[in-house]
């Protein structure tokens, strides 16, 4: 098969890496890719938002399967464009992608079908939202309704913080049109877990549960980022809770989407909080998580392409997803200043190091500059270690971090530390 992966970050590098290892695949393309993906696939310089040009390329190259990495092209309707032209693609339709494209849409669906989630209110008018916040005493979460690159949910511990967050979204428009509407919800307390599932619209298989680290600094301090690291599996989440997640959340959501007329076919990512009352949905994403994919796919024994083909054919009931024993940890190496202002073009040293077994360098924000590889984004690299336990994987990944150097490089030193305690 020829497989075409759309995207250019660490998630897409991991998908390309996994797809390339399938015996069903003999050629992988990626658009636009990055300096690391170039080592595993043929990269083509096409924007992820240019659906028509991506389609033309897929037709010209006789692509057998396209896999979409980022959320923006899915919300933009790339799956509909490809399927209308008879091209096989993995991802939800534009309507189904509303689960991530609009937090209000997502919350309303969950409420309609009584799927556990935080209490919430949706506001289109600034004054009404402000009046509501002035009456709140406890912590709340203020969310931009639309896509905000994983940074549009602000946890506010006080009334003052919540008013500042509302101003950022609706007055200062720091998230652009994504903040034209806001969702204000109760702040759930508990342990977070990310659960990704491949769905054929009726059946699903869940991948290994993982946990992301959103805050920029150690001990979960500072602003939210796209994700500074992850680990899998989640030993602090017992198996009976995982069964409840499948029975009370994933399954009912897929059924709800079908009942509402837009079956969910693709990768469904549930961001969950395990509260005293059980698991509740924080948010849904309509694509592989980043950096969760960087730990979940290296732990998978199963063939990703085989599972995707079964999902497209409505045959997921026949698929069993198998994972390796042990654990995986990913640490993200970011540019100094991220998630605020940062400089690009810093030469990266150490990428030619001979890595031990179970160590993988997934490129996120990189590009080639002559003979060098330089930084080209806020999150630059994800270093993943796989070992017989999460503890051993932590030791392995942090020992390996010393080999990679660039000016201003920053990474958290406590990925998975809390769960090890």
C-alpha cells in the first residue's frame, strides 16, 4: 500500500514511524512533514488546510490510504472532500469533527445523552458571561468554544482569574474567532487520563490509556501548552475504571453520534477526569493526541494500518488491539519562551547519537537548513523511552536527554514523577 499522512508534528512523525513498520505498506508520504519525518517518508510541501491540493496529490500518486493528524483539517472537512472523490481517508466527517471543533456542541451532546461531564453554561455575550462569573465562588474552567491549539481551556482558581480569562477570550480576542463563544464549567477534581479509541461508527477498540502533562513548568506550574510530555499506561487508573470508561463514556458517545445522524468513524480521543463519582469527560478530540501518541503507538504490538482498514470497512469487532508489557515515557524538548514568544532557527546538536534500544526521537518543530537540522516551532522534539516499567523508562529517557542540545532548550524534569510516588 501507499499511505499518505497529513501533518508535520511529533504526532505525525510517530504515525509515520508506526505505519512504515506495517507489512501492508511499501511507501509513505507526508505533507508537509518535518526534518525527522523526511527520514521515514517522502515529504511534500502542501499545507494541511489545502484540501484540494492534498486530494490532487493523493489521486496523482494513487494513494491507498490517507491518515489525518491535526484537528484543523478535520474540522475544515477534508474527510468529506476525499470521500466525495472516492479516496480512502481515516478521520471523522466535518459534522462529526464538531466534537472538537465546538466545545458547546460537544457539551450539548454529552448533556443530551446523559454522558458524565462537568456542569456547564454556554455564552455568546460577554456581559452575560461576566455576570455569571461574578456569582461563582469556587474554581471554574473558562473555555474558548473553537480550536485553540490545545491552549483554549483556562483553569481559574478565583473569580478574578476567571474574569481575566474571559477578557482574554471575548475582549482581547487572544484566541481569535475561537473565543467568540465560551463555555464555563465546573472545575473537576481528580486524576486525568487520556483514552484514545479507533471507531468504525458502531464498534471500537481502545488503545493504551495515557496521561499528558499540559503545564510548561515542573509541578504543573505555569501556562498550558500543547503538551510537555506523557506516559503510558496509567497504573494509577484501575482496570475497573477503564471498563467504566468504555461502558459509560466511549461506547455511549459513539452510539450518540450515530443516533444524531453523523456516525463517528476515526480516532476518538477522550480527555477524562477520574472524580469521586467516577470518570467524567473533560473534552473530546477528534484525532490522535500529541504527545500521547508518542507513548501509545511505540507500546502497541498491533498493526495500526490493519486496525484503520478494519475501521473503514466496519469490521472492528474482529480486531483485538494488543500492547507490549512495560511502559513508555515521552519528554518534550521545547524552545525557550514557549508557549509565549520564542525564536526559531537554532541548530540542534546530538541527533546523530547512536540510541539504545527502546529510545525514539520524534521530531515536532524542526526543519533542514543546509546540512543542519534547526528548530522550527515551540515544541521541537519528543524523546520517547520504552522499557519494562514506567520507572525504568523515566530513568532511560532522562539519561538520554543530555545528548540533545540547542540554544534555549527547555524540558520538564518531572514527567511521570507523581504517578511513581
